[in-house]
């Protein structure tokens, strides 16, 4: 069990924090882009079901202007259509 946050960097994954969630009773990953979107008011809840999309598709570019909150369906549709509007 980990009680303090731990930053994890891996080139194959999004930058993230590993944090203890007392309500869930286990560790969870809190991704930096979600934390940024939450701080900017794009998400009402850190654990919101909304996806946070990187406009330039660079997972390391977490500038607030590069992030968009999207529904899971819209986000998946965007990527399945190669970025083209459906």
C-alpha cells in the first residue's frame, strides 16, 4: 500500500501520479493531463468519465491550450476516423 503520491514517468505512457484513493481502498493513477484539465475547469471531477484529448496528439504536451475534455464516444470516434470529423 502506498500512502504518498509517487510520480511515474515512462516514455510508453502518459506522465502520471500514483495516489492512494481512500474511497476505492487502493492506489489509482492520476494522469497529469487530467489534473491540468481539472485545474483549468474543463473537468468537474478528477475521476470524471470524460476523456482529455491532446489536440496536437503529443501526450507530453500538457499545456492547457492543448487539452480538450471530450465524451468517450466522441474521443474514440475522433481517433478511429483519423482525426476527421464524423
